[in-house]
C-alpha cells in the first residue's frame, strides 16, 4: 500500500511528534491499513487549531498527498484515551519507540495494530506491567517475521519440556542442555512455555523472558540504544539515591 491520494477516517495512533516550521508539526503515525506513515499537520500549533494529536489517543485520521510524507486533513477521536498510572507512562513510550525503530513506513501490520491497542489498554488497566511488555515484544517480533521459537527444540523438534533447561541460540532456537548449564540465554523450559502462552508469573520466568526478548530485539535495533529504556533506568537510579 502507498497511502497516497486521499484517505479518510483511518484508525490510527500518534507515535511521536515534532515541530515543523513556525506553526506546524510532523507526526509519526501508526495506522491499521497503511502501517507507519508521516503526516504534516499544518497550523496545529496555533491555539485556535488544536487537534487531538497526542500519543495514546485513539484517532480517526484523514490525509492526502503522495510520497512518504502526507498532509493531514482531519483528526477526530474514536474512543476514550487509556489513562495509565503515572509510573507506567515510560512503558507506553517504550512501546512506541520499538514501533518507530523496527516497523518500516508504509508496511501494513493490522495484527500488530491490534496488539498495540490491547497493550495500551493492559498498561492502563490492572494487568501487570512487566509481562505485558514481554508479550508485546514477543508479538512484535512475530509480526515482523522474526518470531521466537518457544514450543519445540531446535535440534530435533521435540516439544519443550517444562522441567528441562535450554540454551536459546538466536535465529536458531532452543537447544536442550544439562540442568546445571549456565549462560545469558540458558532458560527453563517452563519460561519458554510461559512466554509463549502468555502466563508469565514468577520472578524467574519474568527475568528469563526479559533476557530473551531483549537479546532478540537487540539484533535488529543496531548500536543505537533505546532512549526510553535509558531514561527509565536514570529515573530509577535517582530514586534509589
């Protein structure tokens, strides 16, 4: 899809915005049918032309133009915005940053669009924060064709034994190892299955899943670190002083 011509009332979310010229803004937008696009909202910084162009507000967006930067022609809300507890706001921006870094422009991912909406709702609700982020990371990798193998051994295809230990080799999969084996990506079988089934509950499983999804993402993020992760670590460091 090109997103060109004229598009009306497309479900979308604002991922990021930045000033453009004197009164306008450029928005990175994640849409259901066109994927990630860039739009210019002309005059949106004027007090008399305030549009609901904020991150985490569910929107219906209209635009026109061709190329890879379009002109926004309309925006309206399509429902109430999730209201996460203040401490979870950085997690929402972390999710946005992953999409900005890993999803190409004009590459539709309706499945990921649905995952994104559910993740925002979960982070704004009563769902636990850490497992919600791990499930989004898992689903993001899967939607991009980079999914983790979590239910079978890479060596012989045998089902993962919840009582077993596995050394996860990136871009290959889990390999059974001795119970005493240690390593950055040596994980319990039950951790792999809990991540696959969306039932991460114990601290051990959550920590193992975090190591695995972050190592997998790091392959595709390059050398530039995740900014929201750095900010969150800095905030936590200051809070401990």
